[in-house]
C-alpha cells in the first residue's frame, strides 16, 4: 500500500479535476437542451410548411375546377400560390415531367437542358426528403378525374438555417471557451512561473550574506592551530562549498541560465562521487557509458541538480538496499539519453504523469518539488524531455532524460 498523500497540493488537483467535470457536464446539458428546444421549433415549422404545401395543392385543384379567371376562388388560389416565397416547390405530372417550379434558383442564362437536369436532380432530392403531395384535377362539370399532378418540396432556407443554428452557435461557443481556457491556463502558468523565479532568486540572495560571512569566519578559524589540527577547516570548507552550489542552483533557476558545452559523463560522475559516501553502503550506484566523453549543451549546476534529485528519489524508493544504474547513451537524431534506473517500489501506472506535478509526494518529509524542478530544468532550460520510461511495481523505475547532443 502506498502512503497517504500528505501535502495539500494534491487535494487541489483533485478538486480542480472535479470542477472540470462539473463544467463539462453542465456544458453538455446546456448543449443538449438547446439542440432539443431547436428540434421542437423545427418540428413545428416543418408541420407548418407541409400545411402550406397542402394548401398550395388545394389551390391548384381549385384553379383547375374554376373556369372563370376572375372568380373569387381563382383570385384566392392565385394569392396562395404567390404567397409562398420561401418553400422550394416543383410541380410535376404523373410521369415525372416538371411542369413548373417555385423558389428554386434558376439562372436565366442556363440552357433549357441544363435547367431541366437541374430540376430533375432537385426533384430527386425532394423525393428523398418528403413524400410528394398529390393534386387531383377534376373536370368542373362532370367532376371526373382527368389528371394527377405531384408537388415535390423541401425545407425552406429559413428552416434549414434554424436546423443548423444550434450547431453553429455551440461550435462558436466551444471555440471561444477553448481559447479562453488556454489563455487562462497560460496566464496561470505565467503567474506560477513568476512566483517560482522570484522565490528562487530571493533565496539565493538571502543565502549570499551568511555565506560570505561564513567564508570570513573560516579564515579566522584557520588562524587557530588547534582547529587546523582537528581538520575543522576542511570540513567547514566542504559544507561551504555545498552551500555555494545550492546558492548557485537557486540563482540559476531564478534567471535564464546560459548553456555551455559540457561533458555529461563527467558531470554525472561528479554527482555520483558526491552521493556515494552519503548513501547506505548497501546501495550501489553504477554508471554505464560507451564513451567517456559525451558533449551536450547544459548548465552544469542545474543538470547536476536534476541527476541528484533522480538519485535521491531512487534511494527513497529502494529503502535499505538496491542498485541505481545510470546509463548514458548517444541516441540517434543527435540526442543524449540518460536513463536513471532503480530497483525500488515502482510508480503506479496512474501516477506516471502526476509525479511531475508540484506538491505531489508520497513521503512524510517530501515537498513534492524534486521532479517538478527536474522537469522545469530539462524542459524549459535544456529544451529536452524527462519522463518515466518504465516502472514496475516492486521491481523498479527508469526515468529518462533526453537532451540535445553537440556534434563535432
Ligand atoms: N524512482 C522512484 N520510484 C518510485 N517512486 C518515485 C520515484 N521517483 C519519484 N517517485 C514518486 O514521485 C513523488 C514525487 O517525487 P518528487 O521528487 O517530485 O517529490 P518528493 O521526492 O516526494 O519530495 P522532494 O520535494 O523532497 O523531492 C514521490 O513522492 C514518489 O512517490
Ligand atoms: Mg524527490
């Protein structure tokens, strides 16, 4: 069982994720609601348009019956025919020959054939959308049926627009929401960056004063023969050196560090030599490389810090004994890979990304900052990548750093 996560940081992330789900659920509800409501409107409009076409059919039937062109019936029928200015309609006979059409765009420069084939195509399309409405023509005197015509129709452009409207509207809102979210995230990240940088600079600055006074005190102690004999000065100088490195790391992370061509293998040996006497003798640290000189553009103090962080995590993951293997490889495409493997407890699959988040720790005395710093140093300052290459529960973990090599 992994230990309970102790810092408040992780709680914030969980709440943040839950909040995102709530926002997503509400957005889906709003979208579904607006699409559903538009569908109700569209159905009503469709019914109304169909009714209008029926009326149109009736008008034609009346016109056929009424002989007197000046009769009231004929006048109303004509009115109805011309009232329809939006629903595209084709009137055809029983054999599918187009008799007339309304509200379809026909260019006056088109040849007769082109118009015909256009209308035919439209008619086929209309047949697929709606069942045509039958117009029965009767003789006014005998009331005998002397012909049947069919009215084909499709949605008016207004209706088509209303159908499309919610989708267009929701897409626009979604795009806007996405841009706003990205901008918000960016400004949040920028703000966090400023806090990081400010804090690091301030720490380096604060450490500077006691450090220089410590150096002066060492000189005073050096004068004392008694102290010299006990080796106090050497020990003090070592600690001061370490403090100086820490100060340098903080001040480097607080400004944009300049990269230099360095031998990565030598830097890693430095870290290993520093760590070896400080970890349990049952923990072996091994370095594997095919070449003793692999050059990359790095900032030495920060790069060493990353390796140190990875090794410290590896030690924590292994407990009393185990092996840390550091492999340095010259990969293809001008990359240098540094794989730091341990034989520790491993990282659960679900946490492979989370371990890099600030505040995520499973340790009682952890800050959950080691990997965040490592990621920042590698990603931002070295234009490289750091990720968990492999991890197996109770077998071990391999972190991979990939940075750009310098070619000669
Ligand atoms: N090699 C590893 N094996 C197993 N778990 C690891 C390993 N490296 C990191 N982790 C997990 O990732 C978490 C975060 O690591 P990170 O270095 O960022 O913080 P930390 O070590 O907990 O605290 P600190 O800020 O002191 O480094 C650890 O608490 C641990 O659970
Ligand atoms: Mg750590």
